[in-house]
C-alpha cells in the first residue's frame, strides 16, 4: 500500500503493471533514483565535414578543375550509354528511328 491506497487500485487507476509499481517501490526503499536512464549504446558523434581548402596555387586550381571535369565527363558517358540502351530496348527491330 502507498499512502493508504491498495496496490491493485493504483494499478487500475494509472493503468500500470503490478510488477512495475513493485519495482519502483523497491528502488525507492533502497534509495535508488527512478530517473530514466538511457539504455543501449551511446550515440556516435557525427562525422565532422572535412574543411574545404581552396587551391592555393594556379597549378592546384587547374588540377582540381581537371579532376572535376573528368568526373563530370565520366558521368555524362554513363548517362549517354544508359539512354542509348533504353532506346535500343524500345525499338522493336533495332533500327534507328526515322527523322521524318
């Protein structure tokens, strides 16, 4: 009983499980806090973004632009091959469509 209320009445009134209330009462008697403790693994700190360093010399600027253009060119080639493949599937006899 808690302050004159039977355990069963507390369970019904607050829609709690009997064992939950008993666990809380045991912790209070032992002097343990009922504060919610985080369970499971602690979350990882997010990965910091790498700092963008601007190219310092003209050569480094040109090398960075060259790398970007090569990546763009490779992407465009892949898109072109994909589109051509889809067009080939769409054509029933494999011939190019008429321009008229």
